[in-house]
């Protein structure tokens, strides 16, 4: 199946806002619902992540604006008509330095994917690519696999499933002396 590609940028870390762009190809139907999770793996509580979303908009492959309707407290419906490709973009306020939230300031940022990434119901098994465009001099660390091509801060997961993307925290910061290394971990019979 076609993949979902997320690009996360930090154009102004002092604003406490991430900018997210999601590209989707070959979506079913003439309208598509994009939802923001209300929970995150490993933390048992409900959150209003969608309440932190600002400026949600959608375009087709030619850059034409598509109609967007806020269809529920945590969802937006995009009228994609016959569009073969849809790109949604939005900003996320990330001002709460809490483990189950996303956070961003001038010194560091961390991404809880449930607080940052929308999904398309019924399409969670599509492969996912996450491109992180960090502030200059910041290092990105995540549990996601690094993509074979595309650069240092491009990561992939076989799907949007909780075990792969939604539970893969991303940390970015200017940490002097940090060394980037890949580490392979194998789990057998619940042992590392």
C-alpha cells in the first residue's frame, strides 16, 4: 500500500509550535477523515491532543486548497474529490513538558507521536516515513528505524500501529558530546 509521509519541522522553537506536513496517496472515497489520537501508549489517560492543533489545511498534488471541516473535537474531514494525493499541514502547540505530551522550546524538543500525528481511520497498516527537520545543531534520537535513503533524520516504520510509530518517541536537542549510534536489539521470550 502507499505510505504516509510526515515531515516535522521546528521553524521557531521559542514559539512552542511544531509544524507538521502529512502526505497521503491513493486515499479511498471523495472525503477523508483525519483524526488525532486521544491517548498515547504507556500512559493510561485521555488527552485533548487535537486542542493543540492550529491552522489545519489541505491541498491536492497541484497545490489547490481542499475544503476542510472540523467534524468532531478530534477530527477533520477533507473533501478530496478525485484528488489522487492529499497533503495536510498544521501546527501543534507543544508547551507542556510532560511525558505524555509533545514539547518544544529553544533548548530541546520531544515528540510523543500521539500528540503530533493525525491518522486516517481504516488506514493504519500503511507504511510510515517520518522526516524530522530539527533546529540547527540539534540531534535527533528515536526508536524508529533510520531510512536507507533520504538523509540522517529520515525514519521509517512498517505501519502506524502502536508498536511501531505511535510508541516511538523522538527527542531532539543540542546535547554537547552526544554520539549518534545505531543499536540493534532483539527480544526473545520477553528478554533482551
